[in-house]
C-alpha cells in the first residue's frame, strides 16, 4: 500500500502548474510534434549505429587527449572511478549532476573507500545533506520546499537559517565554491557525446558543471553508452528540445561543449549496464532514446501523487520502471510496473516519442513470463476471462444474487473486511437485472430495429461494463443511432481482452479478441461505447481499425448535421460538464468530438470542467490493486465536479462512469453521471 502525502502532493501540484505554463511559453512558435519526430529519428539512428558511433567517438576523444574507459556494469564503472582517484592520489571529489552516477551508486562506493564526495548541484547537495536520493531526474530535490531546505541547512550549520531563497543560495555558493577549489577531481555527466569530434555537451542551470569540469586538476566524465550523436547539428536539435521539455526554458543558463581536457587529465567513463542488451531488443529498444528531460514525470498522475521516493527504484516514473527492469533487474521493476495507470499521458509529451504506456504492458508480460504469474490474476485472466462462456456464466450467477446484494439506492451492499478498501471512496455498482444481450432480445423487435429504417447497417460493441452493469447505455446508443437512420446489430460478446492484455496476459487477451473478431462482419462499421475496448479492437489490424468508431466520434463526424437539426427541440434543460477519459483523449484523440457536441446541444448550459482530463483513477484492475491512489485521483475529480456546480456530468467511458458515479454517491454529491449516448438520447428521443 502506497502512502499519499498531501503535503508532497501540494508541492508537486504547484510545481507542475508552473512548469506547464512555462513549457507552453517556451514551445510557442515551435511545432512540438515535428521537433520530437526529428529528435526521435536522430536518437533511433544513433541506437542503430551505436557501435560505429562509439568507436568514432572513442578515437576522436582520445585524439583530443581524453582517456575513454568502457565499463560493462556499475561495479566496473565505480572501480574505474576509484582507480583514477587513487592513481592521482585524490581524496576529495566534487560532482555536478549525473543520474548515471546515481544508477551505479557511485557516491556510496567512493565514500566506503575513503573518498570525500561533495555534490555541487544545489538540489543534489541538499539531498546529500539530507542523506536522501534524487526524486526527479532534472530537479533532484523537487520534494522539498524552501522551508525544508532551511531546516536542513540549519542542522548542517548548527545555527538557525531563515527560508529566504537569496540567503540559502548564498550559503550554498560559498560552501560549494570552497569545495570545488579544494577538490582534486571533478566529476560531471554529459547530455551528449558527439561522435565526429569526440566532444561532449552538458547543460546546467547553475554553472557548477563548468567549475567542476575545469577547476580541479582531474576531470572525470561519468555517463552511459547510448548518449551518442553523429555530429553537432544533431545536438542542436537536442538542445532545441531538452530545456523546453525539461524545465520550460528556451535555453538553459549554461550550455558547455567540452572538447578534450582543459589543462588537466580527463577520463570519460562510459557505462553499459545492460544497455547493449536493451539496444538489441526489438520491443524495448526505444527506451534508450530517452534524453532524461523528465517531462513524462511531470505529467504522470501517479508520480504527482507518490513522488520519486515511492515511484522509483533509482530512475523514476514510467520510463524509470522500464530503465530499472533492464539496468537493475526485473525483480526491482516488479512493483513499479503495477503503478502505471496506462493513461498514455506520458506518450503525448515524450520528447522522443517513446511509447511508455505500451512498453509497460510489454514489461508486465515479461515479468509474468520470467518471474511467474501472480496466482490470483492467473485465475482471473487465464481461466475466467480467456473463456468467454465461463465469464458469461459467472455474471449470470451474479445477476441471480442481485436481490441479496442490492441497497435501496441500487448500489452493491458494503463488502466485508478486508475488501472494504475497494469501496471506501466509491459505492460499487450491481450487475444489471438483465444483461444488454438479454434486454436487446426483448426490445429489439419494436425499439432497437425500428421499422422502415433499414438503410444503413452498423454493429454495436458495448464492452463488458455496458453488457453486464450498464445495459441502458447500450439501449440508448442504439436508439440514438436508430433515430439517425441506422439499423444496429449487437455484437454479443463480453470482454474485448484488454484487462488481460494490460495485466501482461497477452495470450489470454489476444485469444479473447480473436473470439470477438469472429462476430464482426467485414463490411460493417463497428460502433464502440468504451474507449478502452476501441483501443483493443484497433489492435486487431489496420483494416478493422478503420472500421471501428467510438460512438461520439461517429456521431460528430457523420451525423453532426442531423444532430444540429434537433437542437431547437432540446430537452435536457440542465447544466452539463464533461469529463475527458484518458484513453479517449490521450490515445484515440476523440474527446473533442464530445466537447463540440455538448457545446452545440447544451449551449450556455455547458460548463467547462476544471482539470477535465485529470484521470479519475479507475483504470480497470488498477483501482483494485492500488485503491489508495485510485481514491486520491477520484477525490480530485469529485472536487472539480463539485466546484463546477453542474447538474449533469457527461463522459464517454463506462469505467470512468463506474468510478465517478460511485465516488459522487459516497461523497454525497448529487449529480447525474451519464454516458454521452444517454445524454444524446435525452435530446433526440
Ligand atoms: S501511462 Fe500514465 S500512469 Fe503510466 S507512466 Fe505514463 S503517465 Fe504515468
Ligand atoms: S521518456 Fe521521454 S519524456 Fe520521459 S524523460 Fe525520457 S525523453 Fe523525457
């Protein structure tokens, strides 16, 4: 169970609000999409040509007078650093920021071997004094406020220090400059290794990197083998992206190009630590495109709740989980892999288009295959979900038990301990009296397939939540489509297979998808009512992908004219706001269709919801695995909804509906939570 610290949450929320405002300004006038495409291609080529570029870099750097050392793992890298210090009889080392040295735990190793190590990046120094580790790749002490820093400084100096930022910086500068001039060696990282010249590029904001790399008589560069670029013009593309995506700056305060030693001995230690294996892996190789800008952390809802102490081994967040699996071993990544909501926000902001969310699913599969499947999940996915008949039978049994489970408000009765944590913040729904398939059979003759309208045919895939819990959404969707002149056939299948796939049970997930595919007619358009099911169906190949439409997008793109004809007769006379579901927005990019429809239909009754795209915390089985995170996200959502004052909340995802409706109920917030199909039905029928 993770701990949600409200104080840390407030610190990170405050930081990210400012970060996104600066980032927007820094990218204004630039096309982020084409820039990241260009950088992704550069990084990909560099990984393709890694050995060639590495050889070229070593040859050129050695011509400039540097000594390059290749280290296969952390032990070798740390030992080499120690050997250099011993060779030059150095007992004090100053460092500027290097995540690779965190990766190898260099400081601990050197200190154990009698070396005094002093971090000179302000954030790194603060956490060194606090005996902590970085919690963010760019801003290592992001979890601390200036009050915290003042306390740490007071403890270190043995006197009361106020939290005046100018004073804190002055104290740090005086202390750290003294250290830099005393030290026998300076250690820096490098953001880029330039193959055709043997030079290195380093960005910092404090100038300490320049002092550390030039003042002490020995300079050690401690970095990793994937940071190669063919030439300086490629590094300029990196420079255009890195500060903007990392800190919302157009350029960092210091950009240093280091070409050979500066009246000193210079060693370049290049760490492999399983990167060569990762480079050879066709699925996970994109992980090494990463430029460590940390934008994916800043946008990650889980990182923003847990911070980098809980959502990291050494590297943080989703990309950190992937790096950990390769660099520090699968075992270390096991718990981290379960923390991802698969919201796909990080994919949208990644500087080099790494498909982080999908790679985490691939990692879950690798974990299941190599470390063994969790027994409970194996029962659910390999035995129940994989066998649709058994799945359907279990739901039928649950429907029979409905009268026993029902409360007066039509939610499920409270679960006995220890299951109470799953419903502490949200009431759970009951299985519907009749599944959609059953209901469809009773209503189809008169309502669903309206007489005389057999002009255009569609198939409707409801997904299992609509099939078993919210059949009324399926009925309303069919009625709306009917009203617009479509004959709708129901695809009688339960699960699409995504829950199994998401948990790393790919075979089971794809097996379920294959069963579903048999029910799809090649010539038909398929309408879906759940963004996650839509994503899953789109995995089944390009042809099917072109046939599948989320309900809202279909209506908006094909039937906007007809819908507009109904506006004068609008019946829903209530204020309405819209929650943007993660898969609908960040994967399918289909949220705008709903927004536009609602604005047209509701007119001045439409209210913009603050943080409309913040995750509600459902994410399928995530809300069962991490109820504490799910609850915190749901409560933020409830806060925004309450603040909006709207009478109706519209959304496109039955999973979000389950979460938000149940959380509204438990929070005493009286609001109608409706799928867009239900909203449209109330206007059109
Ligand atoms: S998919 Fe969402 S939860 Fe997962 S790492 Fe990315 S931003 Fe974080
Ligand atoms: S994964 Fe992408 S967004 Fe995250 S740190 Fe790496 S480059 Fe930046």
